[in-house]
C-alpha cells in the first residue's frame, strides 16, 4: 500500500528563502513551456513531448543561471505535471492547462527520493538542497519514501508530505455486518441500521466571524502590512474550518469501515445538486463534503480489506418501499415520512432510502 505522511515543518529564514525561490522557479518553468507548447502548435502544428521539454530545460538553465539554485528534480516534476495536464486534456477531456499565477497563496513543489536525499530523523526531515528542516510531529513514516511535496498554505504555514510505499496496513476484523449509507443535508448521513449522523455545519457556525474579518480586510489598503495581517487572520479561520471538517470525516469514515464489512453508498452528482445562485442550500451542499467522504471510504476500504459498493445515481432509493419493493411517485423534499400505498408501511424517508441503497448494493455485489 501507498500512504502519505503529512508534517508541518518550521524552516529557518535561509530555508524559507530557498523554498520561495523553488516555488517561483517551478511556476516559471511550467508557464514557460506551456507558452512554448502553445506557440509550437500554432506555428508548426507540432506537439512537444516531455522528453523534448526536458532537453530544452537543460539549455534554458545555461541561459538563466538562477534556475540552477533550486532542486533540479522539482523542475523536472513541473514538466511532468504539465505533460500530465496535456494528457488529461486529450484523453479525459479535462480543461486545457492554465498558466500558474504568482498571486496564488497556495504554493507547492514535488521532488523524488534518490540516494537517501529524503529521510526522516527525529524531529527533522532531510530534504534536497534544504538540508534538515525542523518538525514537531512525532509520527514516523513507514515503508519506503518515494517523494516529498513541500507546500505553503495561505496562512503562511509550511508543510511536507512524504509519500511512502510498501506500507503494511493493519486489517480490521470481519464483523459480518453490512450497511447502506444515505447522505443528506439535515443529517449528514443516515445508516440503514437506524443510526443518524448529525450534520456539524462547521462553515455556518463560523460564517458570521468570517464575514466580520472580511469586512475588516476590505477597509484596508490592498497589499499593505495591515491588509496582509487581516488576510492571514481570514486564512487561519478558513484553515480551522477545513481542519474541523477533515477531522470529522476521518473519524466517521474510520468508524464505518471498522464496524461494517460491506458499505453501500449512492453515487451523488454534487454539481447538479447546487443551484445557480449562491443560496443557503448551495452553501450547505458545499459544506458537507460528500466527495471527500466517498474518497476516504474508498481508500480506507482498500487499506483495511473491506468492500465499498457504489449504487447508480439514478437509482430511485427514496421512491421505493423497502418493505414491499413497490415504487411510488417522486416526492418533494418537505415530505420526511410517508405511507406506502401498496402495503401501508409507514416509512422514514432517509432510513428507507438507506435500506434500499443497501439492498441494491448487495444485489450488485452478488450479480
């Protein structure tokens, strides 16, 4: 298995300066060769490959001496990221690669491990060109380190993520229990065994404080010292909300994976559930992070030897009676409890949907 270990790092002033230079060089290389690829195609109808740009980068370093200051592998990784963006554009019909902005407050670069140039020593991480960088995190990376990603978040904090392979993951005991999960806004998740997980609404709880800080920043001169302090205060609050949400999702997904062998969830299309205007519903859909919930379930099931079954997004889970299997018409969201006209069973809308998702997931699994 592969697993990433993320650390907050505390580089000294000299290391910070080199990290910032590396961010700038990586961005410059990406933008330079993106412009070159566009120009080459427009003028000669020719596609530049990764190998072509790699050779040109060697020549570019002779002209621009400052490109030799950062770790050379980080520049190569920038070219690979550009090549990957092109591949996704042509094969997966993703958006065309965009130029990286200097104004983006989230910066990062990646570098590979060769000849023990990336190692973890007690309270220090050894990184190429930077040397030993201090960290206060006590977790020890397992397996073999493949690469490191150094990043800086909008609040100014630095992080290092070590991607490791050959990590031995402990296997949870089989419980012989299966569950269907219906995701919602009023309750975050409803399990087919009757458990309901409350929606914490982290963003809504901090929205007034965030608005107050944003108003304060709007009254300051853009780019000034006080404006930057206000920006960092906003970034810290947004990071706090993000940390709350991430902690909640990790604890919940780990518990579900530990308690059940087969987990069935619906394939929700979040974009279609958002309205065009930025309404309360739109904000609440964004706040629940259904995609992240599903992503964590997927890799944790793979880690711990459990099964995740995805039910089609068009499956009418809330229209079918879980007691008799008959289908009733579509109901408005205001109706939370309804009576089946065929068998007379009184059904809780969300619990009924979770039960139907479980039944459909087991059918898919056994088919």
